[in-house]
């Protein structure tokens, strides 16, 4: 348990999460802030199939290192896990603040297939067969060994082990927990923020949480929009899709999924008022709710970019000739983890047409017959919320719909924290505050509920890392 204090401190991390399906926008934000510790690419030769005794093919995997704060030679090493989008550098966030404080090196490995770390030039279903969390964890393990050895060589020494810690938010948060679970001898501890460790087939809790986060008024308005749009889709589908700037989405399900996801994002990323205030006002003043929601989507979700629309377009997702994070992520969803965001039987916000059938059809349409997620197998492999790990810290934001796929109960070896406030979403426990612009030191004053953040800051102030402590 001696490394838990450091991990507690990391609760304040300001990692910018690449939420599931949110990578494009987050990356844009990062670019706008120009906030990287390093973007200098390094390369590592990785094994393609860690589970085959006969296939010895290799591919190039991209990584980054930042050594400015590293206390040579015995400082800790922070491995920041990248996930379901291109990994374009080590962002200058709270992890950098911590690295400075503890004299840590920071390294980050791009997830196989994403960004520049693809083994293949095309993305057919057959080409994607080495894309899994299990292969990705093994990648992290071999990279960790490689990096430790090269560091030893650089420092003219051998068989020395620095103290490693792993970090991640969202799917990388799950990888962070699973890495400590599967390779406990390779890391002292793990921070698993908004970590989606439970694979779920019918993820009805997700929509329910959106309703709870929205509150009764906003929820009712959103439900009214859904009912009206469902009607208009029957009477004049083209007109209603045009209204939302989404004429490109030929499939009605894809269109409805976009509409649902746009609302989700407001709660997932701590901006509930941007969505709810105008809707509630429109309802009170008798304005057209569908128009109001269309404005929200056009102004705050789609922006000028057609890229966001594409991420919902099954014709686009089907393309095997271009590298796109969305097709890759759907492959992981459709083979391993599901998290199918379906309408609950009662009181849903999203259209009841978004059910398990919709998701399975999408999987089949874009990847072919026989592609569907074996959720049970995934949970057997990792344990789901019964994960039997140690020295893993789980954190969740109170309004984040994803938290129901995370571990929300605490145990001494795996403490879980929920950060409750009006705008606490995905990974927001790690940002000090969820709002942009990013303030890497964290600023509770800009939170609706500063207490939640301050409490965590106090825990972190008490944290001490013993410089020479070894955890192996
Ligand atoms: C590396 O270590 C060896 C053996 O201790 C020593 O002879 C050599 O000078 C060292 N080289 C450097 C660059 O420090
Ligand atoms: C998921 O929900 C559908 C109904 O929408 C049901 O037919 C199916 O059995 C459910 N599957 C699981 C694994 O719960
Ligand atoms: C359906 O949801 C409504 C509104 O939340 C609730 O009042 C009602 O009891 C629910 N019905 C069932 C069958 O769960
Ligand atoms: C550790 C913790 O605070 N867990 C909470 C997560 O959220 C659920 C549902 O609201 C609570 O029951 C847990 O206590």
C-alpha cells in the first residue's frame, strides 16, 4: 500500500481525456491550446501477435518520452496510456505537474492501430484481427521492458528497475487498471480514471444517468425532442435531417444516435448548462424545442466540421481504405466491450429505436457477418467490476454516464472515489475542474462544487513519495 499516497495525489490530474467517441474534438482542443510537453516521435518495434507461437511479424509503434523533470537515475516513471485515437504527444497537463514534483520521467505509447501505429495499410475486418485490449496490454508490457532496458543502457547500468506507475482515462483508464491486474510485477500502481472496466451488452444505465444528470426539466425537454423527431422522421425524414445539418446520414438509426450522443456529450464533458438552459427556456416560452435542439447541435456539437457527422455515418465507418479512429473503436466495441448505449424500456431519453438490434446491425454492416461482442468472455478475462487487482485507484465523475461501467465501490486495495458536482463528467476528477480552458494546476474556484475538488487537493497535499521506495 505504500505507493497509494502518490496515487491519491494523482486524483487531481488534469489529463485531457479522449472519451469514447470524443477524440476529434478533444484533439482539436489540445491543438488550440498548443499544450504539449513533447511531440517528438520515437519508434519501437512491436510484436504483432503476442499470442501466437509461430507468427513473428513485427510493426512500428510510436511513443514519446519527456525527461526534463526526471531525477536521474532513480526517479519514478509515469506511463501515460493512450487509447482510441491518435496519440500525438504528451500533453502538458496535471501529469506534467506531478512529474515535476516527483522527478518523474513521462512516457506514452500509442495504442496499436491508431494514429501512426498501424500494422497494416488497410483496415479490413481481417486486418483488424490483432486489434484488442489484450494485445494492447501486452504491447504496454513489452514496451515497459524495452524502455527500462534502454534507460539502463543509457545510464550504463543493468538490471535496475525504476518505480513505474500507469495512468489512463476512459478506455485507457480501463487499460490502466487491467495492466496492474495482468502485469502486477511491472507497475507499482495504477490510476484508472472513469475507467470502463465492465463490458456491458445492454448499457441502459447510460441513458438513465443522462436523465439524472439532466434533472427533471431538461430531461423532459429532451424526451419531447426525441418524440417529435421520431414523428418527423416518419413524415419527412429529409427535412428533419436537414434541420440538424445531418442530411448525410441516410440511416435513420445513425441520425438518432447522433442526436442522442450530442446530449450525452454535454454531461460527459461537464457542460450541462450549454445544453439544458436554452432548452428549458425554450420550453417555458413556448418556442419550438426541435429547432432549439438543432441549434445546440449545430453550434456546439458539429461546428463547421463535417468530421463529426462522419463518425456516425455507417457508410463512412465501413470504409477500409482510410485510417480512422472511429472504425477502429467500433471494432473494439463490436468484438470485445459492447457498451451498447440502448434506450431503457421505460423513460428513455434516446429514441427507443436505438436498441441492441441497432448496434448489432451496425457491427454487421461495417465489419461483416459474425462480428458481435462476446461481453461475457471479456468480463471473465478481466473480472468486470469484480476485478481482483490491487493498488488501483478508481475515480468517477458524478454526472458521467460512463461511470456505471466503472468500479464504483471502494476497497482498501482498490479505493474508488466519486467526485460530485453539477459539472463533473468523464475524467473530470483529474482536471481540477471540467471546464476549458485547461488550467494545468487545477482551479477549484471555477467548479460549481469546489468542495469536491478541494477535498481531493487536501488528500494530495498529504501525499509523500519516498524517493528510494521500491515496489518490486
Ligand atoms: C560504464 O561502466 C563501466 C563499468 O563500470 C565503466 O568501465 C565505463 O567507464 C562506464 N562508462 C560510462 C560512459 O560511464
Ligand atoms: C438486451 O435487450 C434486448 C431487448 O432490447 C433483449 O432481447 C436481449 O436479450 C438483451 N440482452 C442481454 C444480454 O441482456
Ligand atoms: C417509468 O418511468 C416513470 C418516470 O420516471 C415512473 O414514474 C414510472 O414508475 C416508471 N414505470 C415503470 C414501470 O418502471
Ligand atoms: C466510492 C463511491 O463514492 N462510490 C459511489 C459511486 O456511485 C454510486 C451510485 O451513486 C454510489 O452508490 C457509490 O457509493
